[in-house]
C-alpha cells in the first residue's frame, strides 16, 4: 500500500477536510496533478474544478473555484477561494459565478480577456458536474 500524507482543505468560511491521504488530485491552473507521499515541494495556483482525495477511509471530492495548493513530501494543503463538498455543489452556485465571469470577460481585452475566457470555460465545465 502507498504511504500517506497529511491533507488539509480550507476556505475563508471553514475547514472542509483534514485527513490522511494516499493521493490528492489537484485541478492546477497550468494542468492537473496528483500529489502523493514523497512528492517534490511545489506551490501551484488552482483553477475551478474538482479536487479528489483518496485515503484509507475512501475517496472524497470537493468543488473548488480557485486558490492555491502547497505540496511537500509529507503534506498537501489546499487554500481555496471557495470550496464545497461535491455533493453540495448546486447549479445555482456555479451559475452565479459564471454570470460574474461573463461580465468580467466582456470588459476585458488582450491577456486579461484570455484569462477571463479560460476562467469562464473552467466554470462552465464545473457547471456540468453540478446537481
């Protein structure tokens, strides 16, 4: 069996998880990654998506809207802008974020427009997973 690492997920509102994990699948802004015990240290920006945590007690999923993650050889800490357990993700929650992203994209140009379009696409993909 693979070794475990300490996993923590926090948002400004609350701590959502603190557990031992065998792997943490993270929706990174520059691509998804899986962190496991012994991983090289890294800090990464997050994109909207689903965070999956597997451990001795099973798998849990959380919907994130962005944030940062710090991974070390013995831990993974996710600081989310907003996060909810996937079971609590609703279409209305994502729709409100999509509306704001569309408004931002309409007024943006150049690189800012590209970033806004990417955020909008990520939110629409997250919307497809909402109940």
